[in-house]
């Protein structure tokens, strides 16, 4: 359905774009620092699901509407930014409640797994970098003469999703490993939780202030 040369070209383009950390990566790092590995991995899963929802939206025409309409794009961007700030504030407020588990009692995530995944989905689906990439770049790699454009886009979309799953997981595991060192002291753990909260707040403000101006 999708030619090998188009698939490889899109994979190369995706790798270049994903190599530059964006909102999703920084969000995963912030969650890893604030809550640990389990929450980071659940966030990664939610992020890739949200990103693939963007792929589906582009494949079935909604992505073009978001890309063409400055008002719709702005609304989506601000919604994602506001939610990032909210999560950052929550992480900072509860920084002193964080504890690392012992060998017998593993650390518990700040939120349930399903809620954490839902957080990741929301951030992934409102990621301005993802919206622009999938709406502007993905359609350029389909073969219009072959037909089945939505199916082609859904297949091509699996490429950056797979790359993102691998790289985001690596970022999350690295950040959670650094958190484990800080966890030897409750004070240091509280500080790193606060830092993760501030990182998410700063990320939300950055997302709100950057992007399209038209």
C-alpha cells in the first residue's frame, strides 16, 4: 500500500523532527521527575495514543481544518498549555507527599494508571508540534495515484509513533533513574518533585506563547 521509498523517506523526516525534544518529551521528563518510572511509562503510552489520534484526525480530514484555521489551532494549543500548567501546579503542591517505596512496597503513582494515560493522551493530542507535523508533513508522503489515502496515512503514521515510543521511553527511564538518586533524601525528593512541577508549568507557558501567530 505504501512504497518502501516513501516509508523510508518519511521515517528519516520523522526521526529528524522527533530528535528535537518537544512538549511531549518535556512532559514525560517532568512526570518522571515528579512521580517516578511507572507514571513516566504510563505517560509515554498516553502520549503515543494521543499522537496517533492526531494521525487519524489528519487521515480523515480534521487535521486540515486545524491547520487552516488559526482560531481552531489557537484553541487547541491553549487547551493543551492550560492543562500542562494545571498538572505542574498539582505536582508542585504535592511535592512533599512524595515517597519512594521499599523493596517490599513499591512506590505508588500520584494518579491512577488510567488517569495518567488519559493525561498523556490529552497532552499528545494537543501538542502543537505534532499537529503541525502531521497536518503539514504527513500528507506529502502519500501516493495519491494509488488511492486509499486515509489508510496510507494511518500506516505512515505508525512510523513516527514507533520512533516516539522508543525515544520517549528512554527519556522517561533516564529521568526516573535520576529521580531515584534524589530519593535517598526526602528533602531532595521533594525538591525534584517541585522541579518537575515547575518544568511542566514552564512548558505550558512556553507552548502558549509560541507557535503560529496568524
